């Protein structure tokens, strides 16, 4: 039985994180069900120039990811009758990457205003692995309360906070993106090679001062 990871892309900045996560899941041989919120179409357009149209999703998503789609299915965000809206639909779990403050709030209070929020609520109620990757900074008390509610409901709250410790001060944007994506795959329990793991030795892989 096909048991995909649901990947929800909401309208926070940080669509490259989603691209890296999806690519690494497909590389690991995982099936992916993709849901892109209406607002995420704007961030995708702004950050990558890519359009994602429901009627042309195969071409559009393939162009955005820059690769063959493999075992990737797509569900329109407005389709509340889609598979992932039901707990009986087989799924390993869900990641919302990036997660807007609106999506975090909606999932935390069970708003289900679109398929992304409904699928995340389903993932939580079915006690499946659920990872949310908020990007906003700074944050309000309300943002923090919603993240705490998600944590208490069983989600892994994994802020898009790249570390420099394995890549050094001269890290490229791609390395920092892959660091966050790798932490997401760790939280999902999916093997990856997105970053070099800390081995207990300072400055092990870099020349002095973090230079090339
Ligand atoms: C270019 C752009 C960047 C945005 N960046 C963020 C962000 O980093 N974090 C956030 O929480 N919202 C951000 N927003 C606002 C969300 O898109 C907005 O709250 C939207 O309602 C989220 O809807 P969704 O959760 O259904 O995707 C951004 C909007 C735009 C147009």
C-alpha cells in the first residue's frame, strides 16, 4: 500500500526549504503527497519565479523542483474531499514547510480552512509524525502559544534556524537550506545526506577562520 508523507507548503517565506525536503524524500524512495496553499503560490512566485497551477501541476512542480517527480502526487489546497483530509487515507505523517504563522494558528485551533490545515489536523489526531517549520521572526505571544499548542498536540516544532557548525561561517545559502531540511528529515526518521553530522571535533572539516 502506498503510504506517502504529506508535504504542506504554506505562505511563509522559505520555499527553498520545501524544495530541499521534497527532493530528499524522493531521493530516499519515499512517496510524497504535496499540498500548496493559495498564499504559498505567491511566495513561490516571489522567491523562485515558479507558478504552481492546479491544472498544470506536473509541469509546474517539476520545473520548481528541477527534477523528475518520482512518486509525487498533488492535491489542490481547496479540495477538502482530497485523500489527506481523512484519517483513513494512508499516510506516514506530515510536514508543513515552511509554516506560516497563520497555518500554525489554524492547525493549533483546528480551523481546517483548507486542505493543508485539515491534513495537518488529521495527522495530529491520528498520532502520526507531524513536523511544522515556522519561519517568522520576531514572534508574538500568540505565535508562541500556537507553537506550544502544536507541541502539546504531538507535533515536532522545528524552526527554520540553520546552524553554521558543520558548514562554517562561509556557508552558502544552499548549505544552510539543506541544514534545515536535514533536521526536518531527521525528525521524520528518513535517512539523508543533506549535511555532515557533528563528530565531536571542532573545525574538523574547514580551513582556519572558516575560509574555503
Ligand atoms: C512574499 C510574502 C512573504 C511572506 N512571508 C511570511 C513569513 O515569513 N511568515 C509568515 O508567517 N507569513 C508570511 N507571509 C504572510 C502569509 O502568506 C499570510 O499570513 C497567509 O495568510 C498565509 O496563508 P497560508 O497559511 O494559508 O499559507 C508572507 C506573505 C508574502 C506575500
